[in-house]
C-alpha cells in the first residue's frame, strides 16, 4: 500500500497496518475482539475536528473501554462513545490487541506487512513465527506470556521484547539468565533486523522485511551500545568539553564565566543520567512518564537544598554546627526527598514498590546533582579548577549512589506500606528503610570530615541494599 504525506497509520500487534483517513470506519474484522454497541459492525470511526480539520480523533463505538498511553504520560481510559486524539506515538490498547499511531509517512513510501516477527530457528519448533508489533511482549510457555511458545525449556515468562522503531530490546525475565547473543551470555541486548539469540534448546531471530538494511552489522558501533553506556559516554564528553571552555575562560582572567552554571550541573549529572537510563531500560515496568521523572528530579533537588538550609539555621541556633551538621543532616534531607515524590503518591498507574524505587531514586538524584554543583562552585572559588575536579571525582561519582539510592530505598518501602503517612509511620518496613537511609547519610557526612573510606562504605552498603530491592522488584522481602 502506497501512502501519501500526512497519512495516519494504526500499526497493530497482529502485524497489520491500517490507514486512518477522516471518515474511515473500523469493524470487528479489522479490530478482532471488540464488540459493536449496535447492529452496525463498526467498532471505531475516524473523525476530524470541526474547528481544525487537520486534527483527527478515533471514537470508541464498541462496548469495551480502551486504554490509551500518550507519549510521556500515563494510561488514560477511553469509555464507549469517547474520542481519543490521533497523534504520532499514541498507543491504544483495544483489549486483545494493541495499536500504535504513526504519521507523516514520506511520499511514495511503502507500508510493508507483517512488520516485526519473531522466528524460531533452532529446536523442535524451528520454523514457527510470531508477530511482534510495537510495544512490549512477554515470551514464555505459561498463560502469563503474551506470546506463548510451547516448549519445556522455557519458563512461563522467559524473556521480554520491546519493539521500538528500528530495533527490538531483549530483556531476560527468567530466574536463571541463559540468553545468548553473538555467543555471549547477556540479560539485555539491542537487536536489529536479522539478529539472532538463543535460550535453552531454542534459537530465535527477529526479522523485519522493511528494515533488512538496518541489520546490526550495518548500524554504527555507537548505536549497538546499551542506552545507559551511550548516555554516560556522551555526557562525559559534553562535561569534558564544557570544563575545557571553563578553564579557557578562567585563564583569560574571567571572574564570572557565563559557562560556569551549565558546566557544574552537567558534570554533576553525568552519573545520575546514566544510572537512570539503565533503570528505565531494564526496570521501568509501569512506563513511568518523563514528566513524572523530570518533575520529581526538580522537586527532589529543590526541597533537598531547602532542607539543608533549615539544617544550617538549626545548627547555628543550637551552637553545635560541627555535630548537628554531619550527624543529623539525614533527619532533614531524607524526609524532604521523600516529600518531593508526594505528587505521585496517589497516581493509580504507579502503585508498585518498583515504581516507588525508581521515582524515589530520581528525587535523590535531583538533590545529588544540585548539592554536588554547589560544592563544585564552593571549591572552585577556594582552590580553583583543581578543587572543582577533586569535588567532582569524589562527590560526582559517589553522591548519586548515596543520595539517589537511599531515597529510592525509602520510597520503595513507602509505596509498600500503602503510600500514606499514617501507613508508613506504623509499618516496620518503612521505618527500617528510613532508619537505614539516615544512618548511611550519617556515615557519608562523617566520611567527608573524618575519612574518605567512610564515604566508600556508605556508598557500597547503599548499592548492596538497593540491588536487593531491584532483585525483588522493589519489595523488602
């Protein structure tokens, strides 16, 4: 089918692609599993906005509720007779199948079906193929799998495939990781058309006739790296470049370089950005929106810094700054970073401890970035570039694994206790997590004054506790 510029296409998990011009009606034959609300077999219809004909919508004429996922936002329910606006990237769950809206196809482009497919290449099921449309697919032999491959060597949910544009993300779900890509064991890989992988007694290949020219061998070496590695490398390169420009400005006697703020923030954000990308790629099972992640990052940084200000005032009034500062900082800052997540405490889609772990980590990263940037400025004034580099090496590398992970641990326990203040204060799991975060905070702050080894110990223990939470999908036990 040849498409014109401006066509809107619905790409279904069955492999079908449907053009959606104004007035187009979709029936049960095109959207199987939906029942019409009248004798008319139509279950959906495309209409244009009377005020702006360029805006199209899809009206639900079936008897079922649809679930719509907007780019950067959470899921929204679309009941019968309601309309969803058709925009590129919108994902519609019709119940038994899912579709993604695609638009702006180039003049003369050819829509090729069946799109992405998973082919069995080795074992007793060799030759079998399964359609994998845009979205997430859980592959295994059990009823919980969205793609059932009936083979004894597979677990009920063995691995996950995330189809996103020109690539497929492979993620292990089995208790024992036996995925092999290119002869190497892995738990996570990015696949292009024609790439193969194996697990147990079976071999698989992902194929897409329309994208055969984009096979992994023809893609750039940089695009084959995991997302978090690419973010870390690109962020480090940017931070290094900015630091070089800053050094150049300072060498010319500039006392207030304009590039200083962005340099400090970029250097402080490299590690948090890479770690957060890793968490989103591997553990963001609820599809937490970038709006939530970004907003929580800013709130965590802002409220955390404000709490530090109140701590300094309290210490000054008590006349025991040297004692209260390091020891009791956690009593101010940890609750503040938790409060920064309060705008998502009642979000219906983010109700699992793993969601709390990720959202809390982002709040802690916000504070870590702002605090590290502040220390960077302080030491730049005191000791020049050498002082700035010293702070970034120590705090820039370690602080995210402290502040970020501590808050993630606390928020996971808070989500586990029901996401209410009363529930948290009466739940031993939350109180234990909060006490752990405060204690590690004390060790971290004492390390800055006593010995750097204490900072390493604090970071190491935090990573160990956090990894245990990740392995249990956010739960304490």
